[in-house]
C-alpha cells in the first residue's frame, strides 16, 4: 500500500454470516455507523476483541453504544440508526 498508494485502493467489505452468527447484521451495522464518524477500524477491532461478550446476547445494541462511547463516538443516534436498518436494507 505504501509503495502504490496513488494507484491502489483498499476496499473492505462486510459480509455478515447470518446463518451462523445471530448478531452478524447488527455488528456490521455498528461498524458502518462508526465508520461514518471516522472510527471504522477502531470499532471493527473492538467488536472482534469483545465478541464473546456480545455474540450470543439477544440484542447487543446497548453494549455497542457503550463501546462507541469508549471510542469517543457521538452515541445520540446509534440506537435509532441500528433499529432503522438503514445500513442493510
């Protein structure tokens, strides 16, 4: 990337594995929401580090808001953005 930074674009795509991961879509939404605030990779890493905490809970939204606050994100609209499904419609 350093050598060819003007000629290469790195693209990372989320492909939520919904058949094996009950919170796949909501976690992918959270990462995208964080990305809109400039913290995509920070949230990506946080969710991988804490996966055992949230992967099997019925609704991880409150945990995700906590993680977002820890990363310094504006948390005022996160719950409504997740429930709207705007990222994965």
